[in-house]
C-alpha cells in the first residue's frame, strides 16, 4: 500500500488539469453511449452516466484526481482500521458490519469483525425466539409490532430501508412484525404512536449509541409512563423494551431492558443501518434471511468500490462527477429522484448521509478550505416530484444535477393496463423522458415554453428493488460520500456542527439563559 | 388604484439603491430586538425576523422596492380578477376560495365568489350525509375511510394539511373518517393502499382539474379493477367514487361518479388546497366546522397581506428578505424547519408551492432575466433535522437562510417531564438554541469546533397548531411566493417546465421513440 498523503483539492496537480479541461459544449446524449456508459454497482444494479455531461477527457482528468488523492488507498486503509475519523480519533468500520474487505487488518480493528457478526447473530437468535413465541409480552400475548425509538441515524436509515423492503417482503409472505418509528422530541410524535399500537403486543427498541440522546430518552420515558398508566394488570413496560447501544453506555448494563445489542464508536450514526441499529428492527420485522440478503448486497457494492479505475467503479465515478459539478461547474445542490414509491424516505436518509458527512468548512486536520464541499441534497419519488419541484429543475435559474433511480419491475407485481401500457411502464417511460428532457431541452418560439437543457443526470437501474439491491444502493451512496470526503480532504465521519445547538439548548433548559437566548426562550414560551 | 407597470428587478431604481445599502456586518441578535421585530401573520401567528440579518436601512430599501414593483397594487388587482397568469391568460383566484378581499371585482371574476362558496357548501352537505349514514357504500356499510387519488397540488397540500390537523381534531374527538392518499403512478403505491383499507367502507375522491392526469387516471383504473376483482357480492366501485374536477373536464358529466365537486382554471394546482381539491377530503375527514376555521385563518392572513407597509405585512416582508438573500447575498436555497411533527409534510408542500411557482427563467412577458429567481426549498421537522442535515447548515460552505416555525403548545397535550422539563419545552428550547447558534456562531481554538454564525433565520410562532393557524400559515407562504413573483417580474402561476417531460413520455408510450429516448427506454425496460 502506498504511503497516504493528504492535501486539499485545490493543491493537487490534478485540480489544475481539471480546470483546464474543456467543458463539453453540449450534454445531449449520444444514443450509442447509453448502453456503453455504465458501471456495475453490485447486486445487479448498474450506474449509467450517459446523460451526466462528462466527456472522456473530463473522466480522464477526474481519474487522475482520484489517483492523486489516493481514493482507493484511503478506502483500503479505512477498511483495514486506520483512524480516518481524525476529529474524534476513531476508526471507521461500518463496512465491516456487512463483511471483511481487506485481509490485513489493524490490530485494533481485527477483533471487531467477530464482534459485529456476533451482534447480528444475537439479533437473529433473539428475533427467532420472538417470532416463535418463546419471548412474549408481559401479559402473555405474543409480540406482533416493533417500534424503534431513535433519531437521526437511528431513525432515517432504518426507516427508509423498512419502507423500501416492506412490500417486497410482504409479497413473499415474509413479514413477521409490523414496524413503527418515533424520533421527534415533539410529544405529539409519541402520543400519536400510542393511538396506533396495542402495548401488550408491542416490543420497543431504544436506540442510542451514547445512551444520552435527549430526544430518545424523553421518548422512552414517555412510552414507559404511558404503559404504566394504561392500567393493564400485569403489564410490565421493561419487559417490552430492548436496547441497541454501545457497551460503555449507561443503558448497556441496565436491568430495565429485556435484552441489549451492541454497536461501538467506530460506527457513525448515519452509517449504522447495517449494524445492530438497523439489523435489530429489520430482523424483527422481516426475519434474518432478508437482512442477510440486504447485507450481502451492501458488501457486494463495497467490494465493487475497491476497483482502482473509476471507469469501472460506480461509487468513485459518481463521487468524481459530483466534484466536477460542485467545484468546476459551481452547482450548489443535487437532487435524488427514485422512481419507486418504496424509496419514499430514501432521499431523506441520503440527505443526512451526505450533508452531515460533507457539509464541512475545514479539512481533516482543521485547516481552512477555499472551495465548496458537500452540496444540498433533496428529493422525492418520481413521478410525484414531476408534479412538484421539477419546474425549477427544468426552467429555473440554477442547474441541479440529478440522481435518478429506477427498476424494471414493481415490488408487489400488481398492475393495471390503461391506454395500452401498465403503470410500471408509464413510470419508467416518464423516467426515460425526464432524462432526455433535462439533457436535450427543447427550443420553442415562445421563450416561456423553451427548455435550455444541459441539466446533467445519472441513473441507477435494477431489475427489482430487492433486499440485496437496496443494500447495494445504500452502500453505493455511502461510498460515494466517503470518496468525496477524500477528494475534498475533509473528515466525513464526525459532526461537530451539531454540538453548539445542543449546548445552548441544555443551557436554556438548566435555566441559565440570558441575552438573545433568553429573549427567544421567552418568545417561544420556554 | 395606480396603473400597473412591469419591469424586471434589475431595471428598478430601488434595485440599484438596494445594492448600495451596507450589508449588516454582524447578524448577531440584539436581545431587545426579539420582542420588537415581529409582524402579525393572522390567526394569532407572528412572524419574527430579529435573526433574519436585516438592518433598518435594508428594510427601508426593500420597502422602496416593494413600492416600485407595486406589490400591493398587483395583489389587489390579482384579487379583483386581473389576468395575472399571463402565460395561460387566466385570472388567479385562489384567495377567493376563502373569502372576498376587494369590493370591486372584474366582471369575469365577480360571479366566482358565489361559485367557490357553493362548492364548499355542496361539499359540506355531501359530507354531512356521509357522516349521518345517509350515503353509504354499495354493500350497505357506512363509509369510515376516504382516499384521495391525485398528484402534485391535488396531493401535497391536502396531505400536508390533513397530517397537520389530524391530532388536533382527534383531541377534540372530531375525526369523522380516516384519510389516505395515493398519487404515484408506481403501481406499488395503489397496491399497498389496498392492503390497508376495507373497500366496502371506503369512499374514493378522484381529483384532477383537467380530468386527463395520467397518474390519477391510472390509479383510478387500478382501484376500480381491484374492487371489481375483490369478489364482494353487490360491490359497485362507481358508488364508492366522487370526483373533484373542472366543469369542462370529461369527468364532470360522467355517470361513473356518485357526485362531483368543481374547481376552475383560475385555481392553480399548488394553490388549490383551499378549493374543493382540499375541502372535500378535509370536510369528509374532519367535518365542515374545522374546514371553515381553516379557511378563516387563510383569509385572515390574506387580509393582513394587503397592508402596504412591509414592516407591518409579514408575507411581503418575508418575500423581500428572501429577495435580499437570493439576489443581493446570492444564497441558493431556503430551508423550511417546522418544530412540530404534525407539519412533517408541510415542507414538501412548500417545496412545490415555491419551486413550481418561481423556478422560472423568463419574465411574465417571456423576456430574458439576468438574475436568479426561486431558490431550492427543502426541509424536515425539528428536532429531527438537527440530527440530519443541520451539520451542513451550521458548518457547510454555503449559507442557507432558514424559516423556522414553532408553537407554544403541542397538539395532543400529552407530555412527560424528565430532567425538569417537558418534551414540548425541550422542543422549543432546541428551536431557541438553534436560532441563536445559527446567528451568533461560536469561536473555538479548534477550527473544527468553530461556528462562523451569520446564518439568517426567521420564525413564525403561534400558541398551537389549530385549523385557523394552519390556514394562516399556508396563506402566508402562498402570499410570500406571489410577492416574490411580483418582485422578480415573473408569472408565478403557470408551469410550462413540466410539459416537455409529459410530451416525451407520451411519445415513448405511443411507441414513437428513437435516438436517446429509445435508448433510455431500452435501458429501463419500457
């Protein structure tokens, strides 16, 4: 392995070359490029970039940048257990939760392979006992519902994946338990949940790595008090609650939980969907085979991302094209547009993943940066978005690069034919049409009906949104974000930007607020 | 009324003055400004802009711009029935669906006041008959569920409002029917709904102004076929479906619907929540009194927006500050951050409202523009967003102005005290803390823990999210968007940017695709 060196994007030789590469004069798609410009993602998905507005020269310059910033070497080092989370002096091991990527691990990392696998195994065993009725509620009724209490990474990823797979698993008759999620400290979130569940048949999962997350502990107390107040004879709330936490947290050794499953400091919240944070609720809801498939898909994408040539590495190429768009072309945002209703909350997860990882203004060593880093990420499923914000995407004054996702087949395989085509065909016809419309545009004598075109997009295409496909999709974006962090020379694995708000909120709640904080407290009735 | 004249933003005298006004050197909040810098929105809400980063000089220059662009005169003209949707040569009358704003109406508009009221009255009468069991399902069972089939404006606004009020109405024991929504042409959307409802007890509302919306008609057929295939003796799907459409649409005269309620061409989809598009499902779900309150709140905000002085007009001031941020300061996006779980889909509605209205590159007459128009809009409820994308908002390389929303009290009034404070207090303490953190920032010896501050926000505060408060909130943002359209000299009421994709999708579905479109069709299995 090469010695790793770290330099800011604009200090590299490759950056200077990149700036002098000619920008393609048109990004209209050459039809012959469509079946050619693609890279496998893993689990049968392909990343197609024919409409992404690159040229062979641009890709070559980007490949040189990837080489100079040692993207693959750094990924290998990260996977082996190097301390890549410089801000918090931690290893970054979420890849290991789905499989080992490199043979030679650092001494500190090596034992954790077995640790993560052991947690998945313990989760599967626990879930099996729940499914077989060996673990039941305190009043003797079997559990049929599971509720995750968590926020941020303990909520968005697991929720997006649950919604992403629910119908696929249901079609195969594999749903074991219904799942719900509560996250917000707004008491209406938990209060509304209580109207939807039968507490005697509900198992709660408290998810907090530190065991100190304000929102999550408040919601736990809310649930415990509500169950105690329900007046059901024999109902013992503590026998309805398990914990997912770190072994060093105050929750880990508490007798208040039926059982506990563990993560550690090397799994960041937004990267924790494939750890016990995600696998616990997913295994309870869908069974261990579905989760194993999901992890297999993620691992396949992780392995594909080890390829050195970005022309054959979808995550790396996606990352590089994103840097081209953000730093050379100056585009401020990226939209994530899955043409699949099951992925309704996947953009919200990617919004956290990307914006919390790369929304940084200093480099990995705390040095200043003179270039933009992570873009704003937003999105909704198509075709819904077409009837909402696509107007701005087509005719607005800013160009927003687009990340489409599509599948040949629906999840539930229940469809209807009208005007000679199924709904699934209409869905994908719309997706094809949008890619071309954004890229080519259309001139019209009426300027209000003209489309400038030149709006780049790529599309990830699969046959069907299966557990393995969703695992690969998730890992693709995680790895894209990681590679962009290497290119920008930032630490994608801490989140110091969330601290100040927490500190001030605590100060206020302890009664120590004056000045502007006190004035706003008064305004808001605190 | 003054004669209306139209000029681009950068052609105004006020623009030149605005560019020369000193930018405030710090936007740190003066505590004394917090109780002073606010404007009533309507229905008890206030718009507080103490942290929005303006100075009296900036506001004065903006007021001159509002005057020169004749914002209030144009609003009055619009409300009176002037043809403000220049692209489609139509009046813009959504304000009239909640009440008359000006006495003297244009001849074409005058009769429509009665028309919109008549539709609300017909909806209320129909809903009353459903609630009293006078209108029942075809197999003799009462309706307890209502499903809206619509997309874009027929989906996002009504859905956001339904979610926004459900708990508030439930607390008063006022929920009459459960509501669901299907929108996406992805067949999994409708197929999943079928697993959640009892068709014998479900009333469907087909919502399409033109009666030709591809997604909506496909979903209608999906539902009709599924009900026919359900094998329930006597189940007649057409006796389970009503329509909301224009009187000239093919649906209006169809015998396939139990009843029909009407809108017209002067109500744009994204502005239709207060027309029959929204009132039908909301009245069925919550009863006419709740809807009357919602409309009353909207009308109150509409009236407040007639005020000529922007220092006393929340919607106009919000619009002006947005133009300052977008055009003078060059910020590309705005985040909408409600600290209320009930508003979980309100940002998605505003995303459509704003981006579809003002994501335009030509002026109202089709002339070119040399300045940015509508920003990217995104958001999620707090405190959830704090654990997601706030990292970028605090420490990212772009500044994103923030629109907070908060309420003193929760909707369900069920809460828990831990560590000496309720969840509702924690929620609002976080909101106060975030406003100050964004504005003031914090220096730290470790650059990775430093916050530059200088990130502007305003907050709309109310006592509780009631029907009237939500009506006022909705109207505030509608009017803000309208005023920004006047300031930018664009037509905020058409959406030609959605057409090209539709045309190409139809072309593809009719088998006439070649070139790039054909290549993508093949890739996507169309």
